[in-house]
C-alpha cells in the first residue's frame, strides 16, 4: 500500500492571545528587524501515513482528537 505525506499546520484562532508570537515579534524588533506588524506562532507536523479511502477522515480525527485544541486552535492540512 502506498504511503502519503500529510502536512498539518496548527495555529491559534483569531482573537486568542498569542504570547509566543508576541515574544517573537519583540525579539525581531530587538534584533533590528523593524516593520513586522504581527506574528502568529503555530506548529507544523509532517506525517507519513499509509494511504486509504478514509485518509482525509483519519487526518481530521487526528487533528481534532490530538494535534489541535479546537477550542482555541484551528488547523489546515495538505495530503501530497
């Protein structure tokens, strides 16, 4: 059975305080990288998964059940 690569990005929902993003923005400014108006931090996952007819459903279940806290985070994915 073929193996597919799944790329998942998890970020905070708009309006949720992003303390890591703010810290990164301040750090960039301190290093002289002015003009960065906003930084949103997130997480990136790359999975190698055996292909199946229900792959998209399985990816959503992994995201919603473990990889993302859907109360405060949103996710998007790409299957390649």
